[in-house]
C-alpha cells in the first residue's frame, strides 16, 4: 500500500510524547499515543534525568501502537540538546545522564578558555558559548573526578542513547553532535583537538551519521515484548530543534523562525555557517540541520520561567490549564514589570517567583503580585526579548526577514503570538504546534526513501497543516515599552 506509519518519540526537557505519523497521498497526519513527564531528579547536590524511566516510556509508546493494531514502518527519537550518557567497556550505561540545568558547569567555559581561547572554540565550532554545552559538561565532569567519565569508553547523546537502548547500535547523529560544541560546521567532523585539550580521547564519540540513516532494528526480545515487528530505528534529526525547523511551512526563504517550548530558539536558516566578529560578539550559534542547512540562532529562555512558576502554584494548590493561563494573562494590565528572561538568575533558581521579584526589585520596578501578573510579566518580557533578538538577526541575515514562523507547543498561545507580532512589527505565522514530531516523522520517511529534499518535505508539510497569521497592532506602544525593556537587559 502507499500508506506508511511512523512512530516518533519527541522528548523535551519537560515532557515527552509518542506520536504516530501517517504518510499517505503526499500528506502527513498525526495521532498522539502517549504523553509522559520528563523530570529532573535532584540527588544530593546533583541534577539528573531518569534515562531508564524514558526507556520505559518508549516501551509504553510501542505497546500503545501495537495494541491499536498499527503496523509501524519505522521509529525515530528526538530529544532536547547537549546531555549524554556514559557507556562502559561492556556497553552498559554508567549511572544516568546529568541534566544541563545542573550548575556544575557554571564558570567552566572560562576555565576551558585558558586552554583553548574562547574565540578559537567559537571559530572551530560556530556554536554559541553556553555553560551547559556538552564540551563544558565533559570538562566539568573531568574536573569533578567523575567516576562515570573515568570508566567510560564512549558517550552517547540523549537521542542516540535511547536509540541504543532500543537497538544495541551506537551512533553519533550529526545534528545532536553539532549543538554539543564538538563538531566543525564546515568539515562536519568531530574537532578532535577540543577533546584532546582536556585529556579525553576522540574515540569516546561514536561514528557521526547523517539524519536519515538507519541505525538498526529493535532488539528482538524488546520487539516481541512490545508487539512490534520489523521496524528499523532511524537516526532522524535527533536534536529536537533540528526536527522542529524541518517543519517550518515556509513558501520562500525570507523568514525567521521561533521554535517555542521550554526554550525559545529564534533564528534563520542558511546554507553556510555565519562565523564572524558580529556573530561572535552577539553569541549566535550555527547548528547543523538536515540537507546541509545551518540554523543560525540564539537560545532565549522560553516557557521555562512559566513552567517553573506553575510548579510552585501547583504545590500551593493552584493548578491552571493552558487556556486558563492565557485568560489570566489577558485579565491584567500589561507592562507592569519586565524581566530579562535570559538573566542567569533564572537558569535554575530554587523559587522562580522569588527570582522574578528579586529581579524587579533590583531594577527598581514594581513586582508582580498575583499569579496573573507573573504570567503577564513573563509574556510581555518574552515578546520584547523576541524583538531584541530579531533585531540582532536582521543585522547579519543575508536576506530580508519578512515574517516570523512560530512553531512548536508555544505557537498555540494566541495571546503571545499577537503580542509578538505587535512587538516585532511583522506578521507572525503560527503553527504547526507539533513541528518537532512532524520533522521527526518526515526524516523517517526520508530514511525509507519516500521523500527527497527538504523542499519536498516542506511541500508535504504545507499541504498537511493550516497555520494562522497574526498581524501587528499597537506598534507605537510596543516600541515605547521596548525602550524601557532595553534598560533592564543583562549586559
Ligand atoms: C530545546 C533544546 C535547545 C537546546 C536546549 C538544551 O529543547 O534542544 O535547542 O539548546 O534544549
């Protein structure tokens, strides 16, 4: 038949889902099977992910597919970036993965730059310097005397680690290696020097494979247990942001995108890395994508602030659905208090509402009081930060940016979409909300040879989704508030 079913596992820093994508007559349709939390576990002074709980969640997803009698043609896994597991000589997972929110990397880049200067690390990788990049996590682990690192023969990035648990095959998929700050964006090879400089052997990284390559079949015992037959696991764009940007339903190249989830990743798609004085000074990244594309972008702290506030409110007995959050935010006046979402004090505070209040006090602003005021403060601040980063992009983009495509879970927030359009003075095209899963699914289809170029993939996606456009309003007021915002931005 000409109908294919792909099982996509899309795991973000807050939650994961298993989704069936059905490709039929040049269109793709999605059906969610399961949803599961992905929690950071705090043990003593360290933060981890529960890799084995994720493995169980993958099994649940496969069982759900088989119990609905869906014949799976392939499986693909994408996750958040930079984190990894250590593998011992015997192929077993040593401990569990450390979380990038663990402050063990604070100050580590500067230590690393004593060995290889900051500028050279940037030139070799084109990747924005962030504490938690895998390169710096490895150095932090080394300096801590990590037993897992000492015993490790290899490391596997999260999507590759989960694919390994399913298949027993070890790969290092290109897009997830790229965001690790270990890969040269021009040669597309691991930059051995970066590892050797901190006394690590480049052999800890398995062979780099391109998205679309088949990793292997499911372990047969596991396949039997879950009722799945003959489904290869495919190395898709294992970095969730890479999968998401595949799904931008753009007709031409004159766009910027905002992949909106726990993080807001704002950037443009280019054919060659942009590694210049400007990009270095603005600390923009060049992440490897599918079909030789490069995502020139910046990480903006996104829904993390809201997610952390929600956790507190839940403990206090106040649980809000997403529509309630949006309604609350619209119920109070805007621009009462503004924060820089990327201020380091918001990276992993014990209490997010307190961190926001402290920021407002330090910057001589009124502090939010009600939950609604906190929500509004976060949305106002995000929209203004988007304007700021878009301005940086416009300075270096090799084409005129005419619209902003907002994709991912956050694109379902209509109020924030409208606020963003108002702030940037440009149309915002919102959707698909399941961009990452769609990108995952379409790269599985590519792995099976059912679709070709990225252009062809986007044609399928455009036929399958119906994005909504938001046009700017009140731009005068937003421009005025932007001037206030600039005064509270972290240097
Ligand atoms: C978004 C994301 C982002 C990374 C961060 C760690 O989920 O993958 O691209 O920088 O998580």
